[in-house]
């Protein structure tokens, strides 16, 4: 058992609340008063440092080629845990072994064991060539705790058969009575020869026309007009979206960062900033990949981005641009956890939640080197990261585990705050 003394917890206002916090793998007690225990706990005095929930990424592509997979997983997730990202959700777009059935799920879970520094949830895939049983497989995988079914059009992986929009519609019809969540990344391949903002938006519209009541998540939106469209129809459809971290960084700090793919944020500066200020950017994602993709739509960032992206959010959005800390936490922890169906186990600091913490010192500074080889000074420093109650040191062995979805991820029904 461990006991944090003098931890500063963010609240829904700008104030910080000074508390003591008792935990082992999970949080046992939070109190503004002295905490008495039967056993003598290990005491850690945070001296007023801010205690944040571990960040959660809804979208990664780290399970790629079998060759060197253990080493690649370990290296990528070590970058993540160093930067405060304690849980990742893997979509396996580039994997040699996509998750089509429960046997594939077990193999992928086995591949994680002993090789990941973060906890990891898994999205599943669809083998449309297994007609008509692919719908049954999708439902069985959902029952086994995957966080959703990842759909893509066109497919970026020769191991995942191409699905037409008609076949996607058939799948939705087959799972009509299920609350299975889907993600969709792609564009309208029937009417467009290549990816553009318009073709992506047309693809999303096609998906929504075919949807029943199932939740749907768009992993990466790089166009203001698409964000506006999704926000407009989100009250009628259970749809969410993610903004790529590098798109956000390139928009706000173009001298140091730039998006490696098309992004129109700079063309809508004031309008996009208003969405950020009014909490209408649902969540942020690093979209890191273990392999270089030929198709721009499925390309990912280097896993090294995760070493400083959470700190950048705290520095640039909260400290520099006065976006409320509670909003930053929602975009990086609470909302991803809710969308993945792993809330309230993850994404909050409260009784019963996993003891995944980031200890943040807002008075320090951290200097990083951006991908454009520019020295950037970030306000604040991550002093320590904790995964399920264990402090993660530079020489710590991989302690991450598979995270099973626990509940339905319906966004519209999750309105409670993380504090």
C-alpha cells in the first residue's frame, strides 16, 4: 500500500484541491484529512505537485510485422509511458495477424504479454471473406472485451479484405440489436479516386446512412469542415472523432511542428480555436504507427511523439492558451476511456479506478527537440508516471497488460465528470 501526501487534484473549476490519496493497484481512499491505515504504507510526499490521470490513446498501429515485434512494441510503449500515456488502444491496421476471431484475439493478447510498458486495449477487424459468419465473429469478439470493430475503406492491409459500403451496411444490419462500437477510417471509394477532405466527409456520410444505433468513432479528422459536420449531427448519431496530435501542434506552433499529411486547420484559425475553447474537440490522439504506410490516410506518427505530446498539451493549451485543465484532461483521458468502454476503470482519479498517475510539476520547464529539429521549451515537467500503482522507472521491465472493455461506450450517456 502507498500513500500520496499533499497531492493537488484538478477540479471542474480553475482551483486545485489538496488531498491525500491511498492506493495499491487501485485507488483506495482520497481525503483532505489525514488517512489512517491498519498497515504502514509507503509514504510519498508530492509537496503540492499536480496529480493527473494517465493519458489514454484511442488509436495506435503498433502491432505491425511479426519480425522484431516484441522489441518494437517494447520500444514504442516505453516512449508512451515516459510521456504519461498509460493506456493505448491498438487498431492493428498494418498487422500480419489481424483480429478476426477469438483465436486471433488470444494470439494478440499473448504477443503483448511481457513486451508492453503501457496497458493496451484492442480493436478487432472484419474478414468479409468469411461470409456470412463474419458478423457472428464480430459479435463474439465484442463479447470477449474488444473495444470495437475497426472498419477501413480502402483497406491498407493485404491481410484484411476490402469491404464495400454495401458489405458494411450488411454488417450493420446483422448486428442491429447489439451495442457494438465501430470506428471508420477511409473515404468514399465509389465516387472518389483518392483521399481528400471531401471524399472523407462523403465516406462518413455513407457510413451514417447505414448505421443503426451503434456508436461510431472517426479516428482522425484533419479538416475543420468535417469537424463542423460531425458536431452538427452528433446529437442525432452517437458519433465521436479524434484530432491528431501532430495536426494540433503544427497548427498552433508551425515553427516547430508540421503535419506530415493534409490539414486545413490554419485556414480556419479563429473558428477552430473557438471549438477548442468551447470543448467541441472530443479527444486527441497520437496515431502512432510501427510501420510507414503508403496511403496518407493510414500513415502514423513516430512513437517518439508520445514522449512529449501530453506535456505539450499541458504546456501549450493549459498554461499558455488558458484552455481549462479539466478540458485538457477530458480530451486526453476521460473521453478516450469512455469511448473505449474502459471508464471508470481508466481515465479518472477516484475510488476504485486503476492507480494510473502522472505527477506534474507546473513550475519546472522541459526542453524538447521537435521533428523539425527546433528546440522547444515546454512549461512544466512530468516528474513520475505510475501504472496500476507501480512507479515506472527508466529501467523498469514492461508491466503493461491487456485491458478488457467493461461496458458500452455510448458517448451520449456518459456525462459525469472525472472528479
